[in-house]
C-alpha cells in the first residue's frame, strides 16, 4: 500500500498534494461514507516542464553559435533541471472528492491508481453503517 493512502477502521487517511504547486499539501482523514467520488487525474504540469527544459537547452545551443557565453551554461543547467523535474513528476494522481465538495489529489508513488480505487471501494462496502 502506498504510504500516502492509509486505511483505518472507518476512515481513509491520505497525504494530499497541493494542486497549485504540486508539493505536499498536508494530510486529512475522510470517513468512507463521506467520499463521493474517486478518479484518476492527469498531471497537467508534466509535459510543460519537459517542453520548457527542452526549449531552454535548444535556445542555449542556438546562442552558442554566436560565441561562448556563461548564459549558455546557465540555460543548459536550467533546461536539464526542468527535464528531470518533469520526468520524476507523477503522470497521474488519485482524485478524492468528498460530499462537502473538497477535492484532494494523492500521489500514489508507483502504485496502480485503479487498484487503490478498488481497495477503497471494497473498504467502503465493508464499512457501511
């Protein structure tokens, strides 16, 4: 089981991702009965990070035609950093929506999102009050 999704007796405890900056947003416990929907959400920032990195490297290579410059090294380093960040970002998040309208994105760290959704649905069926 992913360390970001923990099952307890009547609650699902998740460590969610901040949707604005894709860093850790905190943790929350949700009653199984309060979960209204579960889904797989595509990460909207993965491809732009890779494209910005590749564009930066290509621009640095273009500028290198006009002579050596320290800005070229900076742009190449910047581009490599963005490509690495884009590659290590998860491509999908587990989306959890509550009856109150709160939405949470959870990084499942290599686990199949649909397997986790099936496990949560099974727990929800077994814990109906």
